[in-house]
């Protein structure tokens, strides 16, 4: 897949039925159970660093959703983005793909996956899910740079974003506003090239809320820490237990530990245990307790550039 979106099923001389394909006889063909397409970003290597292309991926999704929505009969059909990734070649290697081992991949994933829901809302379509197109490459060096979720059995930071998503209750999405978020139209048109995108995604079910927050920028360069005040409203009851998870330089990040060990391509058994442990998503200490006053509470925290945090908040 070389383009940002595959729309070939629509490249037909005549408009097909929205509910089934028709063959040359004009008779009803196979019913459409769901729609699928590919959406890819376009990272580059500029000025000696990786610059991600989140705008390209989201623009492709925007086009596909708009086209599906143009068929009234398709509006309720499930959509599965069959390949949804920062670039179009999992096996390729090169400086423009240097995002894959570290936290740039995980923060990009958090920032892009949640915008897919915003685009589905914009067009009124039914987004069922999205698939990251990652592989397992045998007999490769540690942290070789292919698009994988783990390297020689050691988990990469991006895998921990999906673990975070799995910890979020599948109840309902909760409205989130952020004074430091990049607007949907702006991020589609220009990406995240000036100020960082500091925002969040939240879901809730009775007695449980989860908030994923990130500090994302397209450019893989050092940047200031984001100091965040997370204001929660609508909490019922007084006491809530908060479990925090983090992906950053020092948490859920085996790549950092591997470099500190001297980047060994034949790690000792003890080093391998260290790498395995460093690659896992784990709570940051014991859960804390917060008090809700009139249904409101605030969590204050800092996020380094390209970091992702998850707060699982449960009524005690």
C-alpha cells in the first residue's frame, strides 16, 4: 500500500448499489456486511530527525468516511480500517522509520487512533475498529527498525498503548476538551508541526472512568514538559481510587533500557530479563485515592514530549 487510503472499490464507471455489488446482468450480488480500506501516514527524515505525517493518515480517513457517508444505505454499516499505520511498509527500514522503537510511535498511535472516532462522528459513520499492520520478523537484530510490536520477544512502547486501550472500559466515550489540543481540521491540514498536541481520550461505565492523555508532536525532537490539570466532573460518590500507567523515557520502554545497557545484540540472560521487565506496562506505584466534591476532582501531572499516560479511576 503506497497511498494514504485505498478507495479502489469506488473506482467504477457507474455508481453501484449501496447495499450490494451488481454483476453484468444487473442482478443483486453479494450483500455488503462491512467496508474496509487502508490509511497510512507519511514520515520523513528532515534536518537530521524523523518528522511524522499524521495529517496524511487522517486526511485519507476523512476522504474514505466522507465517501462512505455519501451512500445513505451505508451509514449504519460497520467500517474496519484494515491497515492503519504511520507508514506504508512494515518490512522497510531507513532513517525516516526511526520512530518505531521508541515513544514517538506510541504517542502517534494515541493521538491518531482517537481522532478516528472524531472523524466517524463528523461524517456520521459506524467505525467498528482499526487494525495496526505489524509483523513478526524472525532472526533479526534487536530493535532492527521494522514495524513490529516486539523485538525478539521484548515488547516495544507501542504495544503498551494497545494495552492501555484494553484497560479502558468499553462503556461510552466521555467528552474531553483541552486548551492545548490541536483541532481536528487543523491536524488534518497541517499535522502537529508547531505547538504539541496535548489532549486526552476518555471512556466510562458505572463506577469506572479511564482517561488516556498524551503530549504528541510530529517532530522527533526534545520539547518542554506539559504540565496538565485534569479536571473531572460528574463523579458520583466521595472517594475514588486512581491507578496510573505511563509510557515515557523511563516507563514501559525497553528501548531506553537497551541503549543504557550498551545496545547489546547478544544480551546476557540477566540483561534479557531486564529488557522483558522494562517492556511491560505496569502501574506507577500503589493506587491513590482522590475525593470528589460536588462531583468534581482534579489530577495534576506532567507529561514529557511523546509521553502517554492512562488514569483508571474507580469508585471505592
